[in-house]
C-alpha cells in the first residue's frame, strides 16, 4: 500500500462525486484499511512477528500509515489550485529533515522566513505538515497541519500560531488545521468542546473533510472553502 494507491482511489471518488469528493476521504481510508491489512499480514514485518511468537499488529501500523499519508493526500488535492494562484506548496519535512547546506537557495530562504527564535536556545522550525509560500519573495503565506481528529494535534497547532505571531518576521503567517474530524469535535453540539475552542481562539482556521454536517463559523469551514479563502488572503 502506497500513497499512489490512495491517490488512485481519490481519483475514483472524484469521478463518482465530482467536487464533493473531499467529503469521502474518511470512507476512502476505510476502504484502504482493508487493502492495507491484507498487504501487511502477508509482508515481512508480520512474518517476523509470527516467528517471534507475536501476533502481527496491523492496527498500529495502519494508524501510522494513515496519519502520514493523509497529509500527502491533502497536498495532492490542493497543489494544482495553489500553483494556479502563483504560490508553491511543500511538505514540512523538506525543510525540517534537510540540512541547510543541501537546500536550494529558494528553500533556504523560505526556511529562514519560517524559523521561530528561541533566543539563546536557537531558531527552530514549527512542526507543520505543509507550507505555502510565494516563490518570488520567498514569503511564507500559510502553514497547515493535518490530522484525522482535532485532539491529535490541535493544541500544538495553537502553540505554533502564538509563537509565529510573537515575531514581526512571522506574525503575518496564517496557521491552519485540516482534519477529517472523525471524533465529531466540530459537529453541532449544545456545548463547545475544547478542540473547537482552541480552533476558534488560537488558530487562523480549520477546514474539514467530512460527510457530516458541521456548525460552520468564520474559522471552522468545510474543506472546499480553503482555496477561496487562500485567494482572498493573497489579494488582501
């Protein structure tokens, strides 16, 4: 199972649901899980576990695969539209796991424009999944974190928003969260959950890929509104 398979499955959803295909990413991942289980249980990791007298744990392996590849799938979904706005998008790992001397001049400048200054403890990159920037000025426009549920990393996303906002060099950078909201934190409720409170108060917004109705606000919206909001941001 690879990201290529997930992309092919998403393209099938697009042929079936058109512009609403994003609503069915959770469904897509449920289908992919069955394929992943078959592949995992017939692979070398499962075989080694059996030889050691352990039951192969495909659930743990699947959770890691799902989280890692959700961000790649989101990157695939929005890249063409981001490029059409004259912007570029890169995975955070490109900056975070590569030594500065190995980066291109363009990416080296992008990295410098995203660093958080910790004074005597040095400068460090925020933990984000995707970075959108303007390729002529190297200015970072927005950073995105993507998780299956809010509880997985929404507090951390709020933390990075506060750190970026506290420096004149990075205070303009928008910090967004993209989620499948599989635990229903953003659905209509009588009382606001902590995750939603963090989104509303400590981030620049959250975009949701789901079939379920959510209570939208100025900061909580369905995923199909992301590109339109990004367009407004760069025209401001």
